[in-house]
């Protein structure tokens, strides 16, 4: 796992009436990834972006599309999101009957594999799959809506996961998502996260100065 901090702005907080130009602005501002939250109104209580939207955004940037699928059952949608332009596809173990099968479906599409843990989800749910994935996404809010308050209790889980990854000498990124701001990003990094997802802070702080906000999150 790399020590360099990557910033993955969540377009859930962008202005959806000009989503294309928002994505271009994030690239110019120095974003490493573009984080795309996909919700189905079933697995989580909200509806967001479908494959067609991602397909339209894909030609606008070469940045990594970091696609977080909060949908169930997840397997039947993987091919659609892969074809639309996802680079990393992250799923929840609770959204599939067989995590190993879901991992293989993502790999078959030549995409990086992420598994996400909700605040109350235990590491044990995914531990046996760590050797076969690229990323673990720790949710620091209950998935479903942007703008929620960071849950500091997930930091212990983040530290424990980092210890397991280091002991097993695995190359896995630890991403954290939910209420990340200029203060708690420091704690997230100390706990072992090397990819920070942020929506409200990037789009709203410092009068929406994307470049400044990304740099503060990276350097704090």
C-alpha cells in the first residue's frame, strides 16, 4: 500500500445540473479519483446515479472513477457499471450472497475490487477475501445520504484493519468515506487510511475553492 494520500471527491455533493463541468473542475483542482456513489433506494434509502450518467461523464476525464455500489443484489449490475467506465468497483458484503463470486465478477471485467464496511460491519466479514481485493472502504457514516456527521468510533476498526494488512504484507488501499473534514482527516490518516472521500467539505468550504480544499485535506 502506498503512503501517499489520495483525495477522492464525492460528486454526491456536486451540482447535478452541471455534473460534467463539476467533474472537469475536480480534475483541474487536483483530485486523484472521482468518487461516484450509486444507491438503489433498496439497500440504502436514497436513489442516485445509474450507468448511463457514468457513461456520459467518462469521456470528460481520465481520472480514476471510484464507484461505490450501494445496491442489492449487486452482481447483476457489475457488468453495466464496468462498461460505463468504472475503474474501481466497491460493493458491500451484505449486498451479495457470495462475496468471492462478486469479487470474481469484478475481476472478470478487469476492474479493481473494493469491499465496503458500514459503521457496524465487522472486519471478519471480509478478512478471508483481503488477499484477493485492492481496496477496503470504511464508511464513517451510515450509507445513504451526504452531509452526515463523522463517526469517530470507526477509527478503531480502521487501525485494526491496517494492522491485519501490514501483518499479512498485503497491498490494499484503505479508503474512508463519510463526514470527512479538515480536522478529522488527520485522525483518519493516523488510523491508516490513505484515500479520503469528501463531498461537502470539498464543494462548500472556502467558498467552494476546490483546489484549496483538496490540498488542505491532502496535507493536513
